[in-house]
C-alpha cells in the first residue's frame, strides 16, 4: 500500500513562511498556511503575495487554485491533522537589541494544544541559541512526544524562491536525530521538482545543482544561522572601513575588493562598500547575537564594531556631499532608493531612508523615490520629505542626487538626460554601482564611497 502523503502546516506567512508553504505545496504536499493577519490572508486567497517577491505569484495562484495550499487564521483543524508544523513567525528586536521571542513561544504553545502525538515541529525562524532547548522542554511536559527540529533559513528577500530552489545548504538540527531524514525528504521532494517549479515561476535556474544537506545538533543549527548573517555583515563593514581609508588616499575600493575578492579563500561577495546594510535581518541579527552572547558572558566586540561602523555610513555619505555643496541648507536633493536593496518593497532599517532623514535634518529640501518601496517607507521618513511618483519628478531641478538602491531603472537611466533635468550636478553613488567615467562624461560630478 502506498504511504500516505504527509500534511503540513506553516505558521506565519512572511517571506520565509509563504515561500516555504508555496514550495511544499508545489512539491505536492497538502499545506495549510496560518496567519493572524486577515489582510494578508485575503491577498493570499486571491493568489497574491502582499509583498514583492520574484516568481512567487504564479506559484501561489497555482497552489491556491488546485487547493494544495489552504490559507487560514485558525490553528484548530489544520494543526491537529498535520504531521509537520513549520514555525516561520517573526522575531523582531527589543529596544535593547535583544530578540523579541514572544511570537515564537506563543506559536509553539498554541501549536502544542492542537498537535497530534508524534508530530514534528520545525523551527525556521531565526532564534538565539538556546531557544529550541526551551521549546523542547515545553513540549516534553506534554505526553504528545513532539519532535523538535531546528531548520534555519538562508533565503534572501526578493530572491526567496530562487534561493530555495537553488540552495547552498539545508541545515537540520536535532538532539535525538529522530525525524531528521523525514524532514530532509520534504526538501528533497522540492529539489526533485525544482526545474518544473522554476518554469512555472518564470525563473531561470542553472541545470546542475550542488546543494548540501547538513545534519547538526540543535544548538549548532541555531548558531549557524546567526553566524552566517553576522559574517556577511562583517564583510560589509570591513569593506566600508577600508573604503574610508581609500577616500583619504585616492585609492578605489571597487578595484581593491575586485582583487582581494579574487582570492578564493576570501571571495568577492558582500565586499561592496556603500551606504551600509539594512533590512529585516542583518541589523537585528547582529544586535541579537551581541545580546545573546552577553547573556552567556561573551563579549562579541567584533560584532559591536560591525554594527557601529554600519551606523556611521549614511552620515559619512551626507558629509562627503556637504563638503562639495558647502552647505546642505536650502539645497534641493533627491534620494533614489528607499528599499533596503533592489528587488524588494521592504524599507525596514533602510539606509536610503536613513540618509534622506539625515539630509533633511541638515537643512536640505529632500525628495525621494523608489519603484517599489514608496508606500512602505512613508512612515519612516521625517515630516517634510516629499515622495515622488517618478524618477523625473524626483530629480527635477535638484542640486544633488543620491542613489541608495541598485534598482535596474536607476542603473539604466540616461545620464545625459539626468544632467539636463538637474539644476546642479552632484551625483552621489552611495552603492558604488556606476561607472565613474561615464557619470563624469555626462557632465556630472561623481562621488562614491571609497572611490
Ligand atoms: C540576508 C542573508 O543574505 C540571507 O542569507 C538570510 O537568510 C536573510 O538575511 C535572513 O536572515 O532572513 P537579506 O536581508 O534578504 O538576506 O538581504 P541581503 O541580500 O543579504 O542584503 C542585506 C543588506 O546588505 C542590504 O541592505 C544590501 O544592500 C547590503 N549589502 C549587501 C551591502 O551593503 N554590501 C554588500 O556587499 C552586500
């Protein structure tokens, strides 16, 4: 007799939860996606993610139509039928930088009420080391024999589907090794169907794939996730520190990192200097790691430096521009890019927003524009900052423009046309993504970060 296909519940429909739910449903499993936010659920029911994510909508539409994915706000019926429960709820930070785990524990407690004996609870949310142990203790108090797995997520916003289909590694952390192979087999089913899923999502995947599966201890898995993000943040702050020295010495940080990164032991990725990192992950994961280390009497000075350096970058760029404009007071400046990176509508902890706010505080008249994040950034911008609906509207008669997100529409913009639209000619490439000579050739004055 054929083995019954497992049923799965995914708690939380953010970037991680919705991507996981959609891909498991595409792989053929019956999946319930649980969220308390009715507005999100309403969008999902119509086959639409409530955030911008490449390739997700065609998949979502497909699995909603064939009823493989059922969105719901109630734990009651779906959790009790589920063999696997994925926890993908948010872990925001507290004002002191530590992780706020209230959603994590609320989800685990509520799930425990409804889970059947022998179910597997899989933690995908980023949590400080030691969290899983506490949840396991909670589960062990019941007679239900729930197995707990730590399965941290490495996908990036904007490329979540592609990253999951083209993963470098899947980490399954467990203390008893019991359900590890079953969880791996869920991922292997997605992997087996990766090309068909990518085709439906209209994404191009490389033909070969060398993703690895790692079985680790539960606490190691928790630390792997934050260590990976912390190291990437460290690379960025390192590049930004050297960029400041390059500025003082007439060197070019892009030339430096192209060559330094050509060493395979180092690698070129995440060595791009600029306005610093932002988003819903790096800033909070770095502060969360510092705080969790402090709880164990470990002083992670290196990560405090990473965070401090990152914080200085928007101000550093504003100062460079100010030196050229003499004063920012009364100057009209445009900040192009409010998303924390291209390919997303997310403006959380966005360096572009931070820079716009600093320029405003220093007396400039600031107008901003982003092709996807205007709406999400609105509440983060200081009063009096205008939000334009087009690039043209933003750059019109400005003394200076600042490019803070590497959106293709900015990269492709006709520089000669831009020079004509502006009043002044200061072009601040806050991400070092433009060809300096081409900008200068268009009659603009180029400023980069470490160039
Ligand atoms: C990051 C990690 O890359 C993912 O592996 C991880 O799963 C995710 O956090 C998470 O914990 O959920 P994400 O925040 O989506 O993903 O974005 P990244 O592409 O990593 O970029 C983060 C920030 O660093 C952006 O603001 C980006 O502009 C900036 N960055 C990146 C630089 O300033 N320089 C670089 O060289 C690279």
